[in-house]
C-alpha cells in the first residue's frame, strides 16, 4: 500500500483524504431538475460544439498511439478529419486530412501507420509528416504552382500528460490554459505517457455525447445497475470533485 501511495500525485492524495469513512459519510439532499432539452435540442448541441469542442484544446488521442518518429494516423472523432503525425524529430502535428489538390483523404484508417511520407491515393501528391508538400507528379503541367502554398492545413497542437491536444477551430485563439501541471502529474501517476495500447474498439452510438459522458461523472448508478458484477465493490457515498488549476 505504501508503494501505491508513493506513486500518487499530490492532488490524488488530497482527493483520497477528502473521502469520508463509509459509516461517517452523509449524502446531501438535492432539489434540482434539468430539462430534457439539454440532451435533445440542436441549438444546445451546436452551442456546445462551438464553445466546448472548438474554442479550446481537446484531447485527440494518447501519445503512445504514435510511439515512434515517422508515424501517422487518421482521426475523425470530433467531426473534423485530422491527421495526427509524429515526424522524424519526434514532433507531433495535427493536420487536416485533406489533400490540397482535390480534397481526397490521405489516410482513411484510424490506425497508426509507419512511413516518412503521406501520399494521396488519388493523384499521388506527397506530403511530409510535418504537412509540407514535397512532391507533385508531372509538376511541369501545373503553371505557377507554388508548393509552399499547398501545404496541409495545420491546427495548434500540444503533447501534454500523455495525450495529444488540438485546437479544432481554425479561427479561435489557441487556448491550452486547461493543461495545468496538476493534470500532467495526475496522468503521469497513472503512467499514461508510457502506457501500452493493447487494442481499441469503436462504437457508433446514436446518442448525444452527454448521455455517454454523464454516467461516468456519478456513482449513484453503480451499486444498482452493476449489482451483479462490480456493484459490491463500491460504497454508495457522495462523489469527491476537484477542479485542477483552480485556486
């Protein structure tokens, strides 16, 4: 147990110490209701996409998905077709997965691939892993083509805490303010930067994103919904919530 505690970050230790003993925990009474429209209306969804997912950095994938220099993968998880690459110097890039000739996707599969070039399957325009256009077949047929003006469109990117974070809105001011040292410490305590990905599954759900996210933010359901499996391992006590980086 001491070895496990030694591996925790200061914020994780503080959270553990806030958890009351099961026989001393008091569950607060709540009188609150929320309209179902926050899960169903298009206007609310569009506002969330603009304010939550477009104007601030979002985690795109784990750093260990691109463990070696000279690798790339497609990512479509936020509705923006992206290429996430790690160039030969180990630098991470987020590029629009759109060839600057006729708009074809350069990579279609969201699995990492190795290589030093991104070749469009349509006309073989070739880009480096940093997004620079490096090759055009029959270049002499394109009058006044400036290759430097046809590089892949990049998005501001940062590698932090074992994740790759990207700004999706090309017009928004890059905002990485949520990437505070406490977050990195927590993720490093979980070994996220050095973890190994054994496998992945993709689920296509016809549901608002909050319907998927919300159950992971409350423990009220665990002892009931999961009574036949892990329910007995959990106590029916209030959650402990901290805001990292907030005084």
